C-alpha cells in the first residue's frame, strides 16, 4: 500500500473537514462561525489539523446534522476565541486545551446551553472568568486551569448544579472563594490551588458531601478552617497548605474517615493537634509542619496504621514522643524536628526502616548543608549570595511571601532527599 506524505494527509484532513463544515451542518450559522474562527488561527502548519476532531449527529427532526463535539486540543493553535463561539449552540463537548490561545473568554460562551464539558486549560488566556459561564446549566466538567486568568471567581458558578469537576488552579485569580460554591453539591474534585485567593474559606463548603478532592493550597487564604469541613464525608484528599490560615485545627476533621491525604503545613495554625485525627484510619500522608502547634503529640496518632508519611516539624510541640508511634509499621518518613520535644526516642520506633529526623540541631545542619550544596552545584555563587539573603530574611520572619516560597522549597527538597534515601536503603536490603 502506498504511503502518503504527511503534508498531503494534512491537506486531505483539511478539505474533509471543510466539506463536513460547509455541506453537512444543518445550521449555516454554525458553518459560518466555525470557518471564520478557523481563519483566525495563526499557526496553520502541516501538522495543525492532525488532532482537529469533530462529531456530528442527525438532528431530532431528521432533516440534517448538528455539531455536538469539537476537539482541537494538543495542537499549536494561537489567536483568540471569537464571540461567534456562541453560535455553536449544539455543542456538548468543547476542547481547546493545550494550545497557545490568548485573549479573553468571550461572554458569548454562555450561549452554549447544551455544553457538558468545557476544556480550555493550558493556554495563554487572560482577563476574568465571564459571569455568563453560570448559564451553562448542563456543564459537568469545567477546566480553565493553567492560564493567566485574573479577577474573582464569579458567584454565578453556583448555578452549575450539575458540575462534578472544577479546575481553576494555576491562574492569577484573586478575591475570596464565593459562598455559592456550596450550591455545587455534585462536585467530586475542586482544584483552586496556586492562585492569589484571599479571605476566609466559606463554611458552605460543608455542603460538598460528594467531593473527594479539595485543593486550595498556595493561596493567601486566612482565618480559621471552618468546622463545617467535617461534613465533607467523601473527602479523600484535603490540601490547604501554604496559606495564612490561623486558629485551631477543627476536631471535626476527625469525621472525614475516608481521608487519605491531609496537608495543612505552612500556615499559622495554633493550639493542640486534636486527638480526633486518630479516627482517620485510611490516612497515609499527614503534614502539619511549619505552624504554631503546641502541646503533646496525641497518642491516637499511633492508630493511623496506614500512615506512610508524618511531618510535624517546625512547630512548638512539647512533651515526650509517644511510644504509640511504634504502631505505624508502614511509616517511611517521620519528621519531628524543630519542636520542644523532650525525653528519649521510644525504642518502639524503628529508625532503621523509617527515614526520620528527630534531633533539632542535627536536622537543621543537615537541611542547611543540602540547601547550600544544591545552590552552589546547581546555580553558582551569584544566586547563592541571593539565597543567603533570603535565608536571613526568612529566619527573621519577614517578609511573609518569601517565607512561603522558602518553606515550599524546603518541603520539595526534603521529599526529594527522602526518596533518595529510601532507594539507597532498599538497595542495601537487596
């Protein structure tokens, strides 16, 4: 069989699509809008249309066909989304993801009343999320992450009562999390992380009883963690780290018995670690480091037999290390340094099988040694001087934004070192 060159295949695809767009669509308005939009794309090279896919179906009255799915993800498309997008009123699935599309999301997108899936993630979009998105009552999946969107999360999102997946992470969104999010009772996954969100976490999130993932880390949220969070009974992953949250860790978190991951590190949380955390029998990752927690480590932590990672370092914890931690047979990573703990290390803790850091002074010097070594080896002396200045600023407690960046850097370095140590330990066992 004779193989056709790629450029000829692309041309065939192009003319085939043109035929579909101009002949078989029932709506000439759809045809005109789509062809006009295609003409705006700036990077029309030979491979452009290799993953341009569309789906049509026969209309209910049998008189023609209608476009219900348009998938142009993972191309090299640039340009903007035109207002004429609103004319594609039969669309159910629109995927423009992983391109270089810029400009704003036009408010006319709110005319796509049948739309169920909207993927525009990983582009160069800016401007605000139009409130008209709240008209898309059929929407189940909204993915706008990894762009440059700014402004607030529109309260009109609360109208999307069929929404199951909300991905807004890695943008420049500001303002508070709207209380209307509590109306989205069908949400399964919520990703709001890596924005500039401020204000309190609304207590209405307690209504999200079907949510399995709630990520709002690396924002500027402040105030207490609402006790209503304990109503999110289906929650498996909760990440609120690297914010400015304060107050107590609510005891009601102990009601989240499906929880596997709990990240609250790098906040301003105070008071004692609630003993109710011992109810989280499925938990395998607990990170509460870099807070202002006081009092003893509750012995109920020893009931978390699935736990693989326990980070409580850089707090103000006191008292002895409970021997019950020896029950954590699956524990790979234990971090208790930089506290006010006293007494001996319990013999029940097998430090040969657990990568642990219990001694404050030793762990501090170890971290700094690795920190400066990485700076010198990876970046050279110029940045090393800068990092020295940064370390001085972080050690004196200001400014806050630098502190948050360094804490996150420390956490990543620590996790990398732990993985290396585990590999080395496993090799020795072999």
